[in-house]
C-alpha cells in the first residue's frame, strides 16, 4: 500500500492536491494520503491532520502574528511523518512552510516533492540551493521555470497548468455575453482591478479614468467589472461615483472567467487573471501599482524586466504592461485603443495565445502523478 504525506495551505493548492490525489488513486486505488488539506483534497480522499485554512495566512504582519502557531504545526507534522514515514512527501506551494519541512524529512530518508515553484527565477535566486536540498523533485507549472531549475541541476518536471486543462481551446463569446446579459453588438472591455481592497484602491481609479478616455474616442464601448466580494464591490462603486463618470458599465459579483470570456479585451491587474485572460484568448493591457517602499525594495531584488505572465512565458512583451509611475490612465487608454485600431494585431495575438494554451495543456494532474510514481520506482 502506497502512503503519501501532503501539505497544501491555500485554496489553489487544495485544488491542485485534489487533482493529484485523484490521478494517483486512478493507478493506486489503495493509496493513503494524509496531511494538511482543504475541502477538495478531503473529498478526494485525503485524511486531514491539520485543515488547510490554518496555514492560509497572507501578508508579513499576519505571518509574524501567527509565526508560533505555524512553527508548532510544522513541528507536529515533522514528528508525525518521522514516526510514520510515508513513501513520499509532497509539499504543494506554500514554500516558506513546506521547504523547511521537506528538508527535514528528506534528511531522514523520505522522498520529497515540491509542487509549484516559488518565484526564484525572479528574486531571491539563492533559494534554489535550499530547494535542491529540500526536494528530490520539483514540479513546475510553466516551462521557463523548468529551464531555470535544469540550469541549477535540480531534478525537475514541467507538468503544465491545470487552468489550461480546464479552459477550452475555443471560447464561445456570444454565449458568455448572453449568460451575463451583456449587449451583443457593443465592443466590451472587462475591467479587473484586482481581488484585494488594496489593489482596488490603487488601480480602480486608473481603470475608470482609462475607460472614460476610451469611451470619448469610441462611444460604442460597454464595460464590465467582476468584483470578488461585497467589500470590493462597494469600494468600486464608491470610486465609480467619486469619478463622476457615466460609464456604461455592468458590475458582476465574481464570475471573472465568464466576464473575460464575454469581453473583446481586458484591462487587468497583474496576477493569475492575466494567465486566465491569455487562455481565454483575450487581448489585454496589464497594470500594477505597489506601495512606494515595496516597489523601491523590489526594484533592487527582482532580476526580471517583465511581470505579466504572458510576457514571462514568451520572454518578450506580447501584451502591454505598465507598473508604478507608468501605470497612468493615459497609457492604459492608449494601449486599449491601439487594440481597437489594429484588428490584425489582435488576431495574431489570439493565435499566439492559442499556441501557449496548447503548450500549457499537459494534463497537469496526470503528468504530476506520473513523475511522482517514477521517482518512487527509481529509489
């Protein structure tokens, strides 16, 4: 019987873990999983030692506040797995928590896997040495990450991104518009200023201003904004009212995927939403603003010149990206209008996005399961 220890600390990790559990169970129905899991992993058959929400702490102050508790959980898990050694331990994302645990277990002879690379290729590249000590195998979502690890002599496997597996290659824009009751004959621009209030405060005024500038040039536009929760929606509505704008805009509670599918183009905060927009084949303009001190510090640590995921994948500027002082309403509106003026460019961009979709569509859960089982076969 195969015994597998696993730790996933956030909703995204819970989703990855559930897919992986199902893929391994398809080959080893009697495999036993236990560790830190969320509801999706529990439903897939993982025995929960610690619920995943205990690890889902974000932000420096919050992590410091919960440091003792997190350290105690990690020590408890280490003792459990050292006394009851699994055939393999899998840390899913949560690198600050998982890498130390993986390193301790690996020193005792337990095989270890880390699933989802931290951004070592972008900053704090020295962490690759810790990863090499911690993990027998690194599983990455993107091909450029795998290349980085190969150059550092870390055993790595690119497994693709689960979003690429679930999003269809061809998107029905008309059906998405009908579902959201959006005007079928208008050119629709989706506004996604982020999921956190801090992001919305920084970006929503810019996005609203940029939208108004676009509307002056193209009166046939309609805008739509998916807002993740009530607090974010209320704040966006306040900023919209404060701008004194009469934008033709539809506000949605969540449903970002459907909104992007319905849109002709997307104005989006940097993050996972840019990957989703790419997989939905939507031209996008990407923006981000950080607190001045954070930006000052990151400028000295970050080793890459791009931040939008489509541009990181391609190694070139596929889509316009604007950060900090370059993120102005004039720049954002100009980039959106440029798409409207160049339908041939939009068509070529859609073809490029489709090729990247195919590249990332690897059957991530099955490929990850294959790599982990191969690691066990080779011990």
